[in-house]
């Protein structure tokens, strides 16, 4: 059995103690993520240790939400896309707690997010996964996993559906 489990964010998770080093991401987890998850606006999933008891320490989290994008001209999108917006999944937030950064949690979270997105898009259609890197430094983090920048002057990156699950 895995040492970690992925769970939908709920009241059993200790949001207050989570610190990623990026205040906007931490604030989202503390103030908005649970309400949005409960209302179905977006879904935040948290990684916790399998043996954790409430309040469960959050090792990392990510947020997924459907989105519409005008993707004509993006790297690796199918040729002849309609000019009007098409469906995709936005990786809205992704973070690991400072106490475990550098131990592969970010990689694990991204892999889980990709798999869930692949399953979702297999049911609904959609061209892939989109993410807006919070800083210039983070562009290389996503590129390492196959995401491509949609334009040189943008921090938006894209991974096509066929590349979601390696
Ligand atoms: C970005 C983040 C999720 C990475 O998580 P992590 O658990 O430390 O990452 P991993 O241990 O899985 O590292 C995977 C690889 O990414 C690299 N990496 C990690 N953080 C990085 C960063 N900020 N920028 C560029 N590369 C990074 C690692 O060096 C590693 O490379 P390697 O495989 O060549 O050694 C984490 O640093 C974090 O939560 N940062 C603050 C919040 C944040 O910036 N979120 C992203 C918002 S878009």
C-alpha cells in the first residue's frame, strides 16, 4: 500500500499549518479551496500520509477546474481546431508543503493530476491540460514534465490530452 493517499479537501485536513512559500497559493488553500470544492466550482485534492488522523497534515495539494480556451496556434493541438473556445482542464493550483519540498511530492501530485484529467477528458472530450506558472522560475518545472509554453511572452503552458498519461 502507498504511504500516501489523495483525498478531496474537507474539514478533516489541517489547512492552517500548510506553507508552500508562495503566499497566494497558501491563502487560496486556507480561504477559498474548501468552499469551492464543496460548491463544485473547482476540486482541490490533498496528499496526506495514509496513517494520518484529523486534523490531517497536508503534504501537498492541487486544484482542477474545467476551462474553455482559444487554442488555435498552440503547440501540439490538433490541426483545424474551431476558432471558438474549446474545452480543457485548468491546473489552477499545485503546491507541496515546505517541509517536504524536494522529495518528489510535486512530481507525484502532477502525475495524479494528469491521470485524473485524462480520465475526465476521456469522458467529456477536451484538448488537454493548461497551467499558468506563478513565476518565471516555475516554467522549467512544468517543462520538465512535457508542458509547452503557448507563446514566448506568456507563462501559460499546455499539455495535450494524448500526452497526459505517459
Ligand atoms: C513547485 C513545487 C510544487 C515543486 O514541488 P517539489 O515537491 O519540491 O518538487 P519535486 O521534489 O517533485 O521536484 C521535481 C523536479 O522539479 C524541480 N523543481 C522543484 N521546484 C522547482 C521550481 N520552483 N522551479 C523549477 N524547478 C523546480 C526539482 O529540482 C526537480 O528536478 P529534478 O527532477 O531534475 O531534480 C514546490 O516547490 C512548491 O510547492 N512551490 C511553492 C508553490 C508553487 O510555486 N506552486 C506552483 C504554482 S504554479
